[in-house]
C-alpha cells in the first residue's frame, strides 16, 4: 500500500536537546507541525466516528499536545521506552508509523497494525519499544520499568516514559511501580497528565483537595516537579529536555506532574454534563495550540503559518482517503486462534548436564534447573519475595543469590502486580525472567498483569512474552485458605497462558527448562507437598520437551484415569490397591501440561477402556476436571459404558485443621472408596 509522502516539516521525528538549544526557531516549527497534525487528526477522527466510519469509541488528545508532542520529539526513538495513554495520539504519530498506519488502526481495517484485534488508541509498536496500552492504566507503568531496565542491562542508555492521569494516580499499581523504580534506580520519567478529571470525577473526589501530586515523589526517594504545559510550549520543551538529560545521566527516576487540558470529554460518548457552567470555556481559553501559533505568526508571519497549515491539512485528508479505501479485515477464526500463542521455537542449546543421575526431591530438582538456567543463559534472571538470602519460603532458591548475585537473583518487594509487570517488560526486550510467587494464592494480586496483559500480548501486538511464573500451590499441609489454593481453572479460563504441573523430580526439572525456553508466558504449578516427598533420579533428558504431553503412568483395562500434580501419586497408589484387592486395573495418565491440552493418547485409551475418571485437587464446581471431561467426551462420547467420574475437592474455602482439610480434599482412602463403588 502506498502512503502519501510526509511533508518536509514532518520528515524528522527527533528533536535532540542540543538541537533545541542550537536552533530554537526551527525546533519550534517542527513542534508546531506535529501538534497541528495531532490536533487536526484527533478532530477528524472524531468526525469519522460520528459518521459511523469508526466503531467502538474514540478518545482525544485535544489540549494535551503541548506535553505529548515535545516529549515524544525529545525522546531517543532508537533506544528509549514509552507507553502512551488515552491522550497520546500525537505521541504515537511522532514515535513510529505513518499517519495511515494509525488511521488504519482506528478504522480496524485489513491494514490495521493490530490486525483489527485491538481498539483504536490501545495500539503501540513493541518492536520500537512503544508499549500498547491496556485499559487498566496503572498496570502499564511496571512494563515500562521492566523494558527500560532490560535496555540498560543490554548497555543501552535508555530512558523510560510512563504516562498516567490524575485519576490513575489513585491506583495501587502506580505506587508499587514508583517504589520499584526507585529501589532499582531505574531511569524512568513518570508523567502525571493532570487535566483535573478522571472521566467525570474531578480531582477533588480522587484525593485531598489542593494536593500537589508531584510532591509524592519524595516518599519514594525521587525528584519531582510540576509544569503547566498550557502556557508556553517552547518553555515546556526546554524543561522536558533538561529533565530527560538528567535522568539519562543519573539513572534515577523522576515524577513530573504535567498540568494539561482535556478539551473534549473522556471519550466520544461523554456528554460533559458534569462540568460547571463556563468551565469548558475556561479550558479553551487556556488551549496551548492557538497561543503557540500566535507566537509563531509574530515571528514568521501569518502567510508562513497558513501555508504550513494548508500543506498539513491536505496531507491529512489524503491519508484519510487512502485509509478509507482499505478493505475490511477477513473474519478468519483460524488465523486468530493461531496467534493466541507465539509459534513454537527451536530448543535452546542446553549443555547435557547433569550427565549422571542425581538423587533429588522436587525442590532440589527445581533448584538444579534454576542453577542450570542462570549458568547457561545470560539473558535469564529470577525474582520473587524472600528468594535471596533466605532462599524462598520453601528454600527452592537456596544458594542462588550467593552464586549469581543480586543482578540475576532479585529479592523483590511486596508488590506482586508491579513485579509481574516488570517481568513482562524485561521479556519484551529479550530477557527471560522466572518469577516466584511465594504462594500461588498471591497470584490474585497480579491477575491483570497475568491474564489481561501478558496472556494477550502476542494476540494483540505480535510481541513475545517469555516469562515463567512459578506457583507453589496445593493443600494437605495445614496452611489454610490463603496458602493452599489450586487456581489452574481460574487462570486458564483466560487464553494465552501455557501451564505445566509436574508430579516427579525429573518432570519438575524438565518442566522448568521447557517453560523457560517457550516464547509465551508459562505458569509452572509446583505442589508444595511434593517439594520434599521422597527423592528420585534426575539427569539431563534430551526429551525434556515431552512434558508438553501426558505421561502414561500405569497400564490398565477397566478405566482411564486422568490426573496431575500430587494427585498423580494418590492415583498410582489407588490403582495398585485396586489391582491387588479387586483385580481391577486402571490406565493412569499424568497430564503434566494443562495448557495447551494434548489428549490424543487419553482418547485412544478411553476407546479401549470405555470408562473415564478425572481426578484433581481443585474444587469440583468450575474445576479443571469439568473442562477435561467436556473436551474428551466431545469426541469419545459413544466409547463410554458409564458416566464419567469426577473426583475433586469440596466447594468451599480450604479449611485449616488437618481433620477438616482431609475431609475437604481427595485422599488415598476416599479415592479408593469412590473408585470401588463406581467400578462396581
């Protein structure tokens, strides 16, 4: 597709601070040109929406250009990291792509950069380190922190730019990330776009009246200041240039409260009837663009500015014409499903160690795998709470800090959401992070990052997010409701996450390697009761990728039993008992991989045994077993001679006392009793 040639004033997307100081006259004309395109583009997008040519809704950056355009021009697009918010259309235009690319995104047509899978301003350009926005705005900051840190680790003098509004400043993710950036001394400029309203809610209802948000910086040990971007665009550019250079040099974060404007409502459907009488007129009186243009008219003459406007307007209309002619996207369900996960990649060149078997329990096997990864893979690092000197709540990371140092073994603060977002950001630049949640239960603190951000990244942007999330899970140890959950059915209800759940030490070692080298976010469930439940041989296994398929544990002919995790051991014991006492044999499978599910061997078994048992520790209602039964029976229903048997925990919170917990979850004896009754 041929796009209209950029006007000369838009030929450069960069404004190095040195050039701003050396040739301010040319610099301000460049800033004006991009501000004009941003304002006119936003207005025309609103027109096109009202004509029904753009679906959903649109937000506008009208009034915000005096901040976003100078900052985007001053940033180093070859190395810096950014995530724009709703008001960042001008920044997107400057950062990368042609206006037609951005219009195609709004039209959601066949040439949309996101393949029409993501709404208008939510797009980004991950390859150029412009991170696509999600509506949970606070969650974006930690992604910027992680990607900026990755750039610095790679020796690139990057600065990160993270935007959020006055309303977004109330979210917990903001505070977690400010603390994390200060703790790690990350060169990130956090910009509060304070336009006094969060949708319809004024700042007086978001935080204490007359609060100066920039003063919060002191609480995180970082510098902060406020700037009014509506007064003098050239002065704003000078202030931002100095701030960027300082952060680039000192590698310390900075908080800027940028007072700006929202000349339109939150979105196209916003009636603005919550504004006070005359309040909107006051906004337009402060509009920086007309004031900036008047200054340039005084310096260069009205004819020069009129000619610039005419050229830019004609170019914008030509771009709209081109994008309107692009056909609608094909409704290709297969293509969409194929892009939920990044494609399978080639195995990493692992060293064949340990060559000789080592007698290890599951915790030791995972520790061995972590050591192997940190030794052989320079792009790897691990993070989590208490994983450093203490070695983790279950001592799985014991000794790693002493061997590999804090740069590779990061003892994280109590901030699961920000740390998960930070891990996602690292992954976007090629680092591979393994994050340990102290208990799987605490993953609920990072649900947005896991399920709506990491899990959807490849589908909506094509970017890979190779992160492993280690989740110590399961009951039977008298830990109560907040330390014993099985959350696989909750997490895997969201597409885009892979999951492994080993039951043996060898599989734990192999699962870690397979998860690490995958280009998708992978959940690694580790049952706490298996960490030290006996030892077995662990060695280098060239077929370590086989963990993505079920393991045939035991052969039998009277029923097919499917399970995973600690329940694999219960199933094996129950099957041995039934064979000895009742001469009934079970074909037992350990799933190992919960997503994606590969059930061919199980289907073949069921065609022979004609009976299906599904066993898992999670609660029965909405449990993972229901999905297993459904998927298997969709093709094997007529092979069955009896209704399937689902055995799971009771539908209640995990109780504390050992007697109550034994009644809550499957045990060897209750499993045997259920199987005997069902088989008879």
